[in-house]
C-alpha cells in the first residue's frame, strides 16, 4: 500500500466461488504447446520480484483448477536447492469511478505468469513446466541473478523465539493493524484512502476479507 512507513504485510482471505462460474470465459481447447518464456529482469536485488511471462496453449475448462491445467517453475537456487513456484493466469483490469461508484473492467488479454523473489545472492535457473490432461511440456532453462540489497526479507516466525515474528535478516516485526473488511460504493477506491491513513497512524499490517459479494464478484468475475 502507498505511504505506509517501513515494511507492510497484508493477508488476503477468500472463499472459493463455483468452479463452473469461473471456467467458461477462459476455457481453451488447443494442442499442448509451451512456446516461449520471457524474463522481466535478468538481474535484481534480493527480494525484488522476477516475473516469467509464458506464451502457451493447452486444453482446459478451468485455468484456476490445477487438476485441469498447471503451470509451475522449478527454480534452482545458488545453494543448489530447488523450489517449485506455481504460475497463474493474470487478467489486467482497470478501475473507473463513475458518479461515486467503482466499476472494474478488463484492460487486456489474459496472460500466464510466474512470480518469484530470490532470497539468496547468486545465479538462478528456472525451468517452466506446463501440464494439462493430455500431457506435459517443459521449457528450456532461463537464467537470472540476484545481488545483495537493502530489503529485510519476508516475515516469518522468529528463529530466536517462535512466539514472535521477524524478517529474514533477523529484524523484529510486530504487526500493527486491523481487519479491512469491505468498502462502500467506491469499492477498492476506499482502500486508497484508508491504507495511507493507517500507515500515517503507525500501522504496518492489514487483513483483507474478499468474501462480500461486491468485492469478490468485482475482482473474480471474468469480463
């Protein structure tokens, strides 16, 4: 969120919608093919985001069901360990406020992506695997590197005392915030006001509820 001092953490909680309602607009029936993998950056600082944009085709009814179709990246880290990062279908949207009421509309075509934040300095290799009910395909390796940065890292249970939280660099993290349940007619525009105000009051944490119909259907319903 903008204007929140220091590091901020957010928790998103959502109740699943019916699979059929999500599946229909994005259903695809094409030969299984993994055409290309494009890196957003070949070098970043530790904990900065690297994004893989994947051009693919497959056969599926619901791209949000990993039993129907799955895109994963196997990332080999500088220490030799491999982690699997799930991909997702991304649809860009734009927010428009008309007569005090927010409308969310699609602003581009759906794109498959994988996002990863390297925690160790050094070289990384990623292989993207695509699977649907007809088979599996893998990409050629793509490589990127990470250098030391100033980001304290992710928030986890403290290794010194599991009653508390800490960043990866050992810095203590004490969450100060609240449940941010739902807005009014201005939709997510209300958060543009509320979150900076929370930050100015010293807040560094917010938990979002995505269950109410106005929010869930505004963000999850395909356009």
